DNA sequence: AGAAAATGAAACCTTAAGGTATCAATATGA
DNA sequence: TCATATTGATACCTTAAGGTTTCATTTTCT
C-alpha cells in the first residue's frame, strides 16, 4: 500500500491567511495533526481530508493527490 | 473528532459488477478492508479513499460523505 | 532590535486501521 | 438441488494516526 500523498494545505492556508492552529481549531484536530499532514509525515483519515476540503470549498482531489510508487495499482 | 462517514462503495461496486475481493485487489488492500469500510466500521485513510474514487472515476465526495454529529465543526 | 507568533520536531501514550486467517450465513448459478 | 461465490464477522497482531506537552528555530510585526 505504499503511496505518497501530496497535499496543498499550506497553499490554501496561505490564501485564506490561516495559521496551522487556526485550521486545526476549525477542523477540530490538534495543531500537530495539521502540521504532520502538511509536512507529509502522516496520512490523514478520510474524515479529516473531507473536513479540510469542505472548509476550503474544493474537492478533496484539489488538496490531496496520490503520487504513484512501486506497487499498488 | 466524532463524525460518521457515509459511503456508497457498494453502489459503485454494483454498477461496475465488482465483488469486494475484486475491488480490494484493484485498490491493493485486503477484502476485509473494503468490507469494514463499506459497512462503516472503519474510516479509511485518504490514500484508500483517493484510490477508490480514482478507480470509479468520480471525486471522493461522491463516494464518501460526512454526516455531522455533535462536535467538530 | 526585540517581542510575539508560527512552525517543526521529539517524547510518550492510546486507540484505530489494516493485515491474515477462519467460519457461518447468504446469494448466485449450473 | 448442489456447488460455488460472496459477504459479514471474529480473533489476533502490528503499525500508524492522532493527542498532549514541550522546546528550539524561524517568521513576522512594531
């Protein structure tokens, strides 16, 4: 199941002038969660992805994208 | 972070005549993973959600939807 | 420059995701 | 009807997500 998850959270945060803490509070998670997702260390749950996308009013695919690796078609 | 994640995987599987095993193989996860997600017992990772949506050629939001509960805006 | 805000990271902990294997019940089809 | 496929569930295990807290570094703003 090795795939890399790219994200553009930082871009959307910047556009909306939100700090990681701001977004974390809005979404209802900890700042660490936003930070680790943003840096690409953790893969968020679908619930978190949907909440972030919903807040920025874009589809999930505009924020998160798969980068194909070796396996998993 | 209590939210319920609705999904329409079964509908898309039916339309595409795929068994849980079929989809599991295509996505690269176990059948149990598809089953538990479909039944709503587990919340899948964003990677799995993207892979499922990509296979059915629809946005994630057409397959997975948040159902608001008490907290978490 | 100096204070305050923002960010990345680390340690530590708890719980959920996801894997394998197996079984029973239900569909499906020849 | 009988065989096969499909599905839901269970038990057990491993690892990653996500939380809290804290610290150092970097940005940002006066």
